[in-house]
C-alpha cells in the first residue's frame, strides 16, 4: 500500500479542542512522525511524467467508502501518489494507551449509520470501536466484508 498520508488535525490549535499542553504535545508528536514518514517515503513517491502528484481525498471513494481499508488499497492500484485523511484520537485503554483512528468526522454517526446521540471516537477505546462499529455507508458498501469495513488506525495504515 502507498503509506503516504496528508493529515489534517481537526481543530488542533483551537482553544476549545485542546485544553492542556500534554494533549497538544501528543498531536504535535503524531504530526512530526507523519512528516518523518513523508520525508522517508519521498524517494518512493513521485509525481507522474507531467510532474503532477495526484492525491486521493479520504482514499479512492469512487470504489469504496471513504477512509476505509478498501479505499486506501485502491489508491495505489489507481495511480494516486498520496492520500489525504483526517485522524481522531481515541480514549485511553486499560494500559493508558490512546490510538488514532482514521475518520473524517469527530463522531461515528454518519459513517456507521447511527442516529440519535452522537458517538465520539475520543470517548471510546480503539478496542471498543473495532469490536462494535463498522462503516455502513459509502460506495459499493455491499462488496466488502465486515473486517474490511472497520475503522483503520493510523498505525496499521502506516505499516502497509
């Protein structure tokens, strides 16, 4: 898989979204890690013969739901050089570890077909998100398995 992501940290520097220095440092650290990956992969990723770099917004959503594993896998097959995606931090697990999930919205509602009360990623552990929620809206949704439609983490997508 391509492995190169352009990230937008939703509201990272607004007063309402980050209230303490530790949280801000975590986001900046994640951002710096991504810069290192981009620099490291830059030798493998280049523009096409016309010096145009094609970026797939939330993956290749013509074939698969946005920010899904199939949408990211389709990117390299279809000739894109990069992927743009948003990430959101989860709640701490039993070991005190937080993860970053790849999703545009701050809530799971739209992509998981949920109505009613908003379900925020930041209030759920990564394990809870993986076990309970699946992407249920998007192009060709019926073509994919439940495993393919789980919320990918930033870590697992960078390993590909």
